[in-house]
């Protein structure tokens, strides 16, 4: 046998290592091929049967057993085995299970970060006629679609809006800002009325901040990907977005020192901060932070996000369901998904965990409609966009968050930060091979 | 064939036969012992092979490919990219910055931890012997305390309106925002590392000190050597093996430092406390398995290199 070249030896090492690793995980081309050719049979109205294994992240799914009780009653021959996994490690475990061919029948996903799973080798296409796609918030449905094929069905929804101290705004005689250039003056007015800082800004400088700046870029008229699928992150709109975010800090209406994640609500309640750009779950938590029932109703108001040059846009997020390509009981899994998106089940989920419906008609239920603080979120949800459905979006968003820190702290210009993100995103591509 | 047997031969032959049987019985005993040794080693060997050797080789393989998280569903579509990931690493300003940060952790953290551990060990070994047990427990407590809880407390202590600044305020000083200041965050993170590790250094130094016979000191004292000369000419030279071990252990720890910067500052502000291990973790978390594996191999090589140099230097002195 001739001596292998150095390159050959490296190839051999890599090949052995990869082969070994994938053999250990039980992964292989044959599974992929089988899954890719799987088709979703139409789902009829007959009762669900057999066992449906379901994985979900802890949180909104904690109450699933209670929410699906009527489904089990109506389908006595079905058993639903729910496995809840800590949120932080949910995708890692799911990814490993899928690679090992040991995933559940039905799994929860997050519309804002599910793009890596939207592939026929992982998920089955949503059967035609299973649900009415027009009944969902448009961008939530779009977050599950790749190449005109829908892989996930929205379950619950949230987006960001303004949550601010109405009492301080009244004292200052100001109304919630409706445009970008009204935001800093509004925050300054809140400070004049006694708040320590106008805005309790998120200062994690991570993927969540990246999502914020993406939202501002949309408001400024930008888009994150071109129609040809190339990253467009060094645009004037992105520079405006980075500058808009930095203006909160440079104007002194937000502090790069805090509040940190756990402090956000206590700071807001105590008046150290007077506004948050946040999700609807906060509404239900402020009374607890204030240790007084009715505090929120008396002191808090909500409003849609201020509009940039291109309007008031936010991102769509929440939960969704997908049936795995290797599901043994796909038919019953789809029946369960169909049940979970019925307005009554959506309202039951809201009552049990305050998860806001992804189905628009469910918002008419008095349990939700009679809560004026949620109105701004409904308005905003109708004006949202989905993050790019590409594999590398999470990495790009994380880098955006880091660059935002540099701009907010004045160590980098917005134009340089946008160029950095563009060059980083270009080096990653979109993950498509 | 005929054989001439001399008078001495039978004896030699017997001896020879007997020697052969002894050898064979010895060799079979040896084989048995070897088999027993392997039997006892087997559990470790299996665990080592499965959880260390194979993943290490696999990681080396991954580092030479463009493997990403999304590729787990198309494993055979992975391309062999040679040393591209390593080149990318060394062209990445943040990785170069993280190497420098890690160097700072090692350069400042190791001497501080060793110095504090040694000083306390000497104190415990001489002046305050009666309370040795109590102090040993007190100083060792940070080693066994949950790092997440500790980091949370430190975070609150060093916040802009945290305990440290309240104490400074009480004496009329305006405290800075420690964890959001690019120049101050690193000292606080290193301080947490020192606080967590000096107990280990102290216990090891204490064990080393207690192994030095008392009569050596008595003889030196009789010859007129004071405490400083005893420390310089007896304690330090005899503690060299312990010093070697402690320095290697701490260097390896600080080269891989992760918990402290991750929990206290998450690598910020502006990446000023991000370590190589944190970089590796972030790459892995964002699905860049190839780059992450390459970074972990760079770390492995650095750890090996520094350990070998330290062993050689200190051994040659001893």
C-alpha cells in the first residue's frame, strides 16, 4: 500500500471521525432520503388513535395536559405522551434526537428561530386543508414556509410593543410616541416627571438585541435579505436602525448599565425606568412586581411601536407545531395540531398560561378582548414580519446584538457596525448548500 | 543423535528443567496479572475511549470540515476544508482578542492565586495552628460553593448600585460601574477566579509544608537561620514539586476559564472579558461545529504546550 499523502491522511482522519460520529448518532443518508420523499396524507375527520409522542419546551406547554383534555375525551383511543424539556436546551435535544432518528411525532418550534428545521428531511409538509392559513397572523404563518411549502402551524403569538408608565406620562402631559423622532422627547418627558431613565433598555447585547435592530431596520424601510437571497445588512436603513437604538443611550434616556434581565420589572415598577419595548407577558407580571393587585391597570399603558420611515413594524414570534418526517403516528399528530388551533383551544391556552392566540378570531373572546392593555399588541401583531428563514439567521442576529453594543457605547460608528455585520454574514452565507 | 552426559549434566539439566518450569509458571502468573490489570482498567478504558478519545478524534475531524448544525441532517454533504477553519480563526479579531484575554487570566490569575494560597498555607502552618481546621474550612468553602450562585451574588455586589459601591459611598467615594467598564470588568472577573481557586492552592501548599520534617527547621534554627532564610533555603526548595503541580493545575484551569466570565459579564463589555473557552462555546452554540472544534484544538495545543514548558522549567530547577 502506498504511503498516503498528508492531505490524504487528513481526509482519512476527517472521514473516520465524521463517519464514527455519525455512526454513533445513527444518522445516515438512507433516513434522509426516505424522509424527503414522505408525503403528508390528507387528514380526515375520524377520531385520532394510537399514541402521539409530543415534545415541547417548558413554559407555554406546561399546561398542555389541561388544554388537550377535551381532545382526549373526544378521541378516547388516543394517548398523548407529552415530554417537556427545559427551554435553554430544547433545540439542542431536539436536534440530537432528529439526527439520531429518535424524535417524537410532534414537536413544538419557535417561529423566530425555527428556520433550521424547515426541511422535508426533518418535517412533514402541513397537509392541505388541515387549517385555514388565512386565520393566522400572516407573518407567523410565513415563518413556517420555505419554497411555498408550509412545515409548521402557528400555536401562540407574541410581538413587541411599548409598555410605559401612564401615570408619569399623564403628569408630563405627553402621549405615547407614534414616530421615531418623538421617542426620545417622550422618554425625556417621562424623566422630567420623575423617572430615573425614560427607557429600561435591554442590554444583553445578544440575539434578542439583534432581533430589535432587525425590527428597527424594517421600520426604516430595509430588509435583511435581498430577493435573490443575499444578506443586505449594510444598507442605509440598517445604519438608521443602529443609530436609532444608540440614540436612547446617547441622549441619556437609557443606561448601558441596566437594568439587567431580572431587574427590568422591579425598575419599571419603582420608577427607575418608565418604558419598556417588550412582549405582552409583562402585563400579567407587573402586579406581582408591584406586590399590589390593580397596580398595572392604574399605572400602565401600551402602544404600538413608533413608526420609522416605513411604518411601525415588529417581528412575529411565539410557538408553532411541526410533525416530524419520521413520525410513526403522523395522522393523529396532525389531528392534535388541528385541535390546538381551534379558537376554543387557543382561548383555553390563554386562560391557562396567558399565551396569546395565533388565530386572529380567538382574540374576539371576551377573556382577551376585554383587556385594553393587549390592544396595542393585537394592532402590532397585524403589522409584523418574519425573520429570515435561513440557517444562519441566529448567528447573524447575535452578531448584530454585539455590534449594537459598540455603537451604543460610542466605540464604533453605525456605518462601520453595519459593514462588520454584512461582512460577517457574507462569510457565513445563508447556510444553504 | 547421541549425547554425552558429563557428571555435572544431570544437575544442570534438572536445574534447567526446573528453571524452565519456573519461567513458564512466572510467565503464566504474569499473564494472569496482566489480564487482571486490564480487567480492572477496562471500565476506565471504555469510558475514556467513548467519552474522551473518540470525541477528541471526531473533533479533530470536524475541525477540518465545514460542518454546521444544519448539516446534521445531511452528514455526507459536509465538505473537507483542510485548515480553513484554523485560518479563519486567526483572521478573526475577536478570537485574537480572546487569546489575549485568556493570557491575561493566566498571567494575572495564576500568580495571584498561588501567592494568596501560599501565604495562607504558611500562616496556617505556623502561627495559627490551633484554628487550622476552622480556617482551612473557611478558605476552602469558595472551592465547593456553587459557582452560579456565587456569580449572581458577585453580579449584585459589583453592579452600579451594588454592595461594593454602597460601601464606597458610605466613605464618600463614588464607585464606578465595575461590570460595564472595559478596564474594570476584567479585574473583577479575575478576582472571582482567584477567590474560587486560592483554597485549592492553599490546601495543596499546606500538604506540601506539612511534609517537610520539623528537624530540618530546628537544625537551621540552631545554625542561626532566621524565618526568612528558612523560607528561602528550606521551604521554597522543598516545596518545588508542590509548586510545579499547583502552577500547572492553575494554568490549565485559567487557560480554559469559562464559568467566571460567562456568568459574571457574559464576555462583555464589548468582549473585554471573553475567553477562548467562551468563544468556543459561542461558536458551537451558533452551529459552527467546524470552527468551534478548531478553536478547541488550539486551546488543547496551548494547554499542552504551556504544561510541557512548565514541567521542563521547574524540573530543571529542582
